């Protein structure tokens, strides 16, 4: 699977760090941080914790989402980190999907798999209503309608593997 780029900001700092994540499957990741590659093996533990083997060092890590930040507990220290993928950054910047004469074509923000299609062709939707759930990098992303309208085309199917920018559905 191709790598996904994130920008991470540690609470209290102004600079963002670019992090590229490549999922090799079976909990094996390759992270590139500040130009340096790190081999990571991740295993889920009880209560939502994760055991990470990073460059031969073991870390038991707990995560807690707090708004747009993630609180990360590592070796007794808590770090607040804002982590944003390209889709989140576009949404924060107020970017909208491609609009063509009133039509909005919803596309996949990154490669992944369609987990659920929440609407049918011909269905009326409200702005902000969930339309499709796409799993990428072991995270589910609910893609929402950018406007009120009617679903005129549905390309997505549950279980379908999609590439970045693949058409999922159209709202008019």
C-alpha cells in the first residue's frame, strides 16, 4: 500500500513535523520522520493500548482522542499531539470536493476499502450527513455530504478497494 503523509504538531509547539506512514500489513509499518526511516511493529493490547516495537525499542502506548488532538501516554508521560492527514487539512482549510455545475463528486481521500455505503441512489441528504465509510491505515473515515441535495450516482460498494481520488458518489 502506498504511504500516507501526516502533519503532527506537539501541543505547545508551532512547527509541524511531516510523518509518512507505509503499512506493510500484519501490524508492520515503516515511518519516515524528519527524513529518517523507522521500522515499527504494532500489536493491539487490552483496553485499547498498543505495544510498539520501534527500531528494537519497545513502547506500550495508550491513545485518547480529545477533539482534534490525540493524548498519547508513553512510559508515564502524556503528550498532546494534533495529527492531520491530507483530507483533514483540506477540510480545515475549507476546501471542497470538485464541483461541476451544482454537482459534487465525492472522492476517496486516500487509498483504502469501502466499509459501508450509508445512502442509496435517489436519496435526499443533508449537508454534513454521512455518505460512505472508507477504511484506510486501519482507521475508519466517514465521508460526509458537502451540501444538501440528492444522491444521483453511487459508485462505491461495500468491500470495494479504492485508490486515492476514486469516485464514490455524486450529490446534486
